[in-house]
C-alpha cells in the first residue's frame, strides 16, 4: 500500500468490525466489543502515523481522499475519541441484549466520520456525511421503547435530511461551477478569486447544512432531547458528530470568503445561539441536560468564529471542545456520585457589582498587556474582538476571586487561572494560524456590516456576562425567579418549533 492510501485504513478497520457485528445483530456480543476496541486502537495508530506524515512531508492524496493540515488533526481527534468511547461502551453496555448491534452501528458511525474528515472529492464528502447521519440515527434509537428517544430521533432525522439535501445541492453547484469534484482543486481556484455562477448559492447551502448539523437556534431542540441514549452515544455525538458542521465550514473556507453576506449570517446566528445556549445552560438541574445546552452554546461560538472568518481558531475550538466534552459526558456519572457523597458544598462566592466592574477592568488590562506582547496591533480586528469576548470569561473568574465570600487563597488562584487563560489564547491562536497558513485564508478586512455585527457581539456578551456574575444578587426578586423558569424551558422555542412542525406523535422510521 502506498503512503497516500494509508489514512483509508482507519475507516476500513472499523467498517470491517461493523460488518461482522451487523451481519448477526441479535447474537451474543462475545469478543466483538474487545475486537472493536482493538480496531479503534488500530485506527488511532493509523491516524497518528498519517498526521505525523502530513506534518513532515505534506498532504497525502489518493483518488477521492486527501489529508492535509485541516483533516489530519480531525482524523487524530476522531480516532482518539472513538477508541475511548468504544473502550467505555464495552464495559458500560455489558449485559445489554443488543450490545452487538450497538457496537456495530457505533463502529459504522466512527468509520463514516473518519472518511468525512479525509474526503478529497465532493461525492466522497457527501456520501460520508449522509452515512454518518443515518448510522447515528440507529444509535439514537437504541432504546426504541422510550417515547422521548423516539421523539428526539424523529426530529433529528428531519433536520438531518434537510442538511443532507443542502450539502448535496451545494456539492452539485460547486462541481458544475468549478468543473471538478476534487475539493483541493476547487479550493485553490476559489482562493485565487475564481467565483463561477452559483458560488454564492453554494456557500449559502454549505452554511445551511452546517447550521442544521450544529444544532443552531431555532433547530437546537433535538440535541437537548437525545439524553435517552446510552452515555457513549452522548459522548460521541457531543464530542464528534456535532462538530461536522464546523469542519464543513472550515474545509470550504475559501468558498465562504466569496460570499460575505453568508459569513455575516453565520456570525449573527452563531452569536445568538452562543448567548442563548449559555444562559439556558445555567438553569438546568440535570447534569447531562446542562452539558447538552453547553454544547449548543459552544457550537454557536464556533459558528460565530467561522462567521468572523477566524477559521484557524474555529478548528482549534473543535479540537478543544471535543476533548473536553467527551470527558465531561463519560465522567458525568462519577461527578454526580461525588457530589452526592459530599453533602456539604463548599463556599460559593457571590460577587457584588463593584467586584464585577473591578474584575472587568483588571481583565481588560491583562488582555491588553499580554496582547501587546504577542503583537496585538498586528492582529486582524476579528481576532481582537474575539479576544475581547474571552476577556469576559476571564473577568468572571476574577470576580469570583474578588468576592467577599471567597477564601483569600481563591483570589491568587483565580488570578493565576486568568493569566494562564489569556496567555494560552494568544499562544494557541499564533500556533493555529501558523500551522494552517498554507491551507486556511486570513480574515479579510471587515466592512460596515461586519463592524456592526462585531460591536453587537461584544455589547451582547458584555451585558450577559455582567448579568450572569451579578445574578445571585437578584435571585430573590420575583422577576429573576420568573426569568429563570422561562430560561429553564429554553424560552419555549423548542415547543413552538414542535407545534409549527405539526407535533411528533408518530414513531421515527427505523
């Protein structure tokens, strides 16, 4: 086998295991779960070797397949998360009557994602995208007798098919316009400024497919309702499959830059979804539901980054969020047990308005000092704005440290965390931009609409951050209590969507 075809071994190993499992889905699992774990470990090894090859020698290309600096880290990420999830599920589902079928569909889903991130042709990309969604649908219905699982799976099925149609239509327009289905060739043409008729519509359809896959408002409801699935599915969905929308936007960054209105729409939708999901997350009593809303917010922020044309940072966000969310879901049960065992919670810092404003000032000063050391003046305005939003998270940390109820040691610890977070942001930004400089475009100078959207984003995130930090001071007021109830129900957006779509009383297709 030539080195160019090496990445294909990763999905093929898992596809072989999936075929062995699904030919006899009702049989006893026997050694199959451990064989699947071994196949996932082999796929991870292939991904590691392929990524190293790309880093040293450059892209790997074979018919229909291309692995470059965008796909290689994603291949490594999916291989690692897949191995962890399969290892966890071998124990978690031990004794389940449909364990063999579950393992088969899980391997098939992982194989589809591994093929997606190394697709070098539009047909391969579209095929892997559709296969990934169909295989995931079977995992969401692992407990078909649960009404909530059927309702969520049906809703996901409808939005997924709409996203599939949008991607296939976009691929058709791109192939017809650029005269080729090779992704590398058409991206190079787009980078050179070539924009054949239909490019704008193709960019809009790519954005629509990504928005539907990433559970953006108002189509987010299915993601918060799929908690009836086994925990390994939640980990795979929130740490892997949900990121496919962001990967699609990063992969076709050069095409999206040819359609500035599409980028503006992505920034608006992503920014609102990030704020909305973050607020609702704070009101959720269940751990997994809170994590689901956290994913909605994180995906919104990732879409915002793409809308600002900060594609290297969006790719970095995908990698970081996937690792964090996989660990969060797989460790959720243990966290609940530890909290239940410790019946006396520690002190909770409640910062006042003065502490919040002081923390915001200190965070801005820290951001400016570290930013100047990293050449802040030379950064594109979009990156400066994104850093300003990061300052709000740093300010929240500092506000906790400045709160009167906080122990004295907490102040020094949170100050250290704040400094480390700021330095990490600029360092990772520099590394991601350098590593992808030959593949991902730099953000263009913003126009009037872009400036307006960036100003609105900073103002909105600032208002919400200040309100979040000071919310405990207002918790006793009736208006705050009522707002909490409305937020806990997601401002009823999902219920309204259910009504508009005619309800979900029928079982989803199997």
